[in-house]
């Protein structure tokens, strides 16, 4: 006997007992997007590899270690998208959105792919929502972006949220900080982990992001990026923090926050939920004013964020937040005799056409087994049709909550169900 094929490591099936929670998250995201003026786009799951190597940065962990890349039949290097921001900017440029009224505010969602070590809340295929504002350099656009992400969590019922914020500077002032950081690290480089040592020349800012206790202790007194900011970056950061204060956001500056992608400039932020241990960031984002140029376009300032749906659902479960309404069958139609099958199917069709969920038996179960089935799926109303009901033109109408059952004329079933539906609202 062949060995059963299972899902690849780092992936998981989202089954019916929880997929409705994911649908609830997307429903709230869609509502927030509408209220904040974002328009939804649906983008390819795979892109040319150059989009990510040039956009994200070829010295980042994502590009060096985590991308799913392959050569297609046209001898082109293709990558399953590890994130959505670069794709958003590519789409903006490709479809000449720069000629639309600015800023252009886009959002999307779907699967992303990274070859990482699977752990709680982190998978190799994971679902993200992504919001981007393109064309606005104003720091208040950063404030709105952070407020957008916070509003999603507020509407989902997540509490105890905190914004961590920092500035990573710009091409003018970042080299100053990079040099100061390398000078600080250089004399003690051998004490850092191998990963940090490999980042020293290529991407030294990422040393600050290392989660290993020894490396964190070594950088406790490291230079602070805010001390190296140019005047423009400093005023930008001050306006963002002033804006966050004005809207009452709970935030604090985190000098270690540098994010893992090279396209960030100025604002970088995360939102912590405190429910997932070391993996407690439910959102990450910031400004990326040079990304469009990195992938061959003109200068287009941008700011946005991404949030993993897996993390959101775990956080909601941990806090006991309302997960949305679990779908169920409202009406179950029982065929109490073999000859009643067609009539039951016809009634189910009619009920569904009025926007009421309904089902019936297709397994030739006995009456008692059908009633048990109706109860197990949470049906609130059962309509019973048997030989007697067909002769008398009636339907047995049972309210499963009260247990009351009565015969009603077949012609009145839809009116009764419509009134019942309205009463439930």
C-alpha cells in the first residue's frame, strides 16, 4: 500500500472549523479599507525574481535564504511572492497609476511563501493582508497607515496593543549611522553569532534585530539611529510621533527596530499584541520612498504595512475576541418517505433562492436519523415532508429551539420562513 501524501512541512490546511474566522478577519479588513479609502487589487502569486532581489535587497535573509525560486519553461527565474509590497509598487508602475490623483491607496490579501523554520504563528505558506499608500511623502500618511492597522485590530476586538516605532533614516543619513554602528561592533565582532558576523559588512543594521540574548546584550550601548538622522528625517519622525500622540495611539520608540527589508526609509513600525511569546508582532510596516526606483521606476514615495492572518486569529483566540459568526444551516428539510424526496429537494431550492441557508438528506437516512442530522448541524428550523403531508398539502414545521412542531400549508412555508428570518435580525 502506498504511503499517504501529506501537506508539505510548513503548510497547513485551514479547515471548515476555523476558516470562517479567517473570513471574518477579511470582512473587517474590507470594511476598514472602505472607510479609509483603499481599493482592493488582486495580484499574481509569482513574479520575476528580479522584482524581489532588486526591491527587497539581495543581502536580506528573505532573498538569500527564504525565497521559493525556480526556472520556468521559458528559462525565466520566477519566485513565489514572499511579500506583497514590491508587487504593489510594480503594479502601480506598470499600470501608470502615477497619472491618477495621488496618493493611490491599495490593499490586497493572499498567500505568501518563505522557506522558514515553522513555528507557532509562522508557516512557509502564510496568508497576509497588505495596505499601501503610494505617491504621498507627507508624514501624516505614515500616521494614517499606522491608524489603519490599529483600526483593524480595534474592530476585531483585540486589546492591549502597542506601536513600536523608529526611523531608519534615508540614503543621505543612513551611511553615517551604518559607519558608527560598524565602528561599535568591529572590536567585538567575534563575540557575535555567525549570522550577525555575516551581516557586519553587508547589512549591519540587522545586527540590532538579532533575537539571541548574547547579541542583544552586546548591542545594549550601540549607537542610536535617531542620533544620526538628517534634518528632513528628524522632522519627518517628529511629525509622525506628534500625529500618533494627537490620535491617542499607544506607542514607544524602539531603537532596535530596523525591519528586515532593504527598501525601508524613515518610518519603521510594528504592532505588538503580547499573546504569542517571542512572535508577538501582529503587524509590520513603514515607509519605502526608494522602492519604485529600485525596480526601475521613477521616484514614488510610499508607506504601508502587512499583517499575517494566522497571527491575527491566534491573537483573537488568545484574548477571547469575537471571531465572527460561524456559518450554519438555518433550515433542514426532511423527506419522511421515499416519494417525498423530490418535493423536499424542490422546497430546499425555493428556500435557498430567498437567501436562506437550507439542506436536505442525500444519504437515504431514516426519519429519526435525519432529525439527528438536523440537530447535529445546528439547524434552527426543520421542515418535514412525508406521505401524509404530500396528500394534505402541508409541511411539518418544527422550531428546534422551542421544540414546537405544527402542520402548516405548503403555500405558507416561504412566508413563515421569511418572517422568521426578519425576526432573527
